[in-house]
C-alpha cells in the first residue's frame, strides 16, 4: 500500500501526493500556525484513491490503519500515531502492507521480514456475446500465474485473465498494449476469438515473495514459535489461492497462536 505524507495543522489535513520535490509548504504552514490563529472557513469533498483513505483513515469509523505493533507492556496495535489498542493477539494479514507493518512491529527481527515482490494481474473484458458458460482454465504455462483463464461475472459477461506483469510500484492501471499477449494465449483454446474484441478491464496486485524465474514460494505464516513473540502472527505472501484457502489459513493461525505448537 502506498503511504502519503500527511500534515495536520490548524484543523486542516494536507496530503502530499508526490515525493518528487519538497517546496517547503510544511515549514510555511508551521510558521503561520505559530503566530496566527487559523480558523478553517469551509470544508470540501474530495475524490481520492481508496488506498489513501485506508492508509490515512479519513473515515476512522470504518478504516483504522494500523501504524505499528507494540509488544512491551500491554500487547497492542497502534491504529493511529497517538492512539493504542490493547489486545490479546495480533494477526497481521495486511496483504500488500504486511511487510511494512511487520517492520513497524516492536522487537520483531527485521531480517525475518521477507521481500515483497509485486505482480500485477490484468484482466481484459470481451465485448461480444459470451461463448463459454463455464470457467476455462488452460494448463499453466506462464511464470508466476495460472494462465489467462476465462471467468464469468455475475451478469454472465466473459473476462480473461489474470496475466502476470512484474511491477515496482503498486498501480492498478491496465496497459491496453498487453491485449496482444492476451489474444495469443486465448487463441490457444479459442482460435475464433475475433480481432478487436478485448477491452482493458481491471487489475489486482499479488503480494509475491519470489520474483521472475524463481520457484514459487509458499505462504509464509510466522507465529510465536518462529519469532518468539507470543500472541503475534505475521502472514506474508498470501496471494492466490489465499481466498480459497482462507479457512485453512485461519486454522493455521489459531494453531500457531497456541504457542510452541510449531518448531522453528
Ligand atoms: C489478480 C488476482 C486474482 C486472484 N484470484 C484468486 C482466485 O481465483 N482464488 C483465490 O483463492 N485467490 C485469488 N487471489 C488471491 C486473493 O485475492 C488473496 O489471497 C486474498 O485477497 C488475501 O486476503 P488477505 O485478507 O490476506 O489480504 P487482502 O485481501 O490483501 O487484504 C488486506 C487488507 O489489509 C489492509 N491493510 C494493509 N495495510 C494495513 C494497515 N497498516 N492497517 C490496516 N489495514 C491495512 C489492506 O488495505 C487490505 O484491505 C487473487 C489475487 C489477485 C491479485
């Protein structure tokens, strides 16, 4: 998850959207606040990417980003810079944010945090009438994924994907140029796919633990028996089939929380 620098001053929230240059804005506001009373005169609604809402908790009733995990004294999660919540156990299942949160876990050995490799999965939608009534999964041939399979949405429309595109930063834009490779792989099992029938649809980003050409890594579930901190489980690399395996994953987490049940 991308994190944005925030400045909260005089009841106003400023979000720094780009790190490209620092124009000294924070310093100016800071100076103004020292010798002036600033009264916000109006509020405006803003449109913003969902990840910014989640990370910065604009709506704290629904989205409480965890800024850190402390283990000294009462075991707890820090849902804001200033607040702390005492709990019996913390399960870090933050997906793409799991490594960042693990790094912000007090006393957690930093060298246990695995690298995070981002692999975008793009989907293309089919513009015409559906020709398949079932999901079609070709035998996997691509590095890092299951191959370009056919899915059907709730309205019965056909969608193809996901492919595997290794990326450096979290970004969900589908590059229309990738349609070329989709036509080629879909025509392996549907040679009659018409030209110009695919449109960019949506994308998801996998939190992988290994990169291109490397053998796929298994899910990494780090419980007390691995790192020695009771009541803490970090879940890394929960990509596909994480959803399908969610009940088994939950069982494993409960087992690991029962300290000592797994040898390091
Ligand atoms: C393209 C694609 C196709 C897939 N297809 C399948 C499939 O067919 N079958 C299948 O089983 N699985 C599939 N998966 C995998 C599946 O989506 C994941 O395994 C599953 O979503 C993992 O669930 P999770 O709860 O661990 O993480 P996520 O669903 O990633 O949820 C993590 C949540 O934590 C939040 N978060 C992050 N940092 C913080 C923080 N500091 N504080 C608070 N919240 C935070 C995030 O905003 C997010 O809401 C697919 C994934 C992709 C990308």
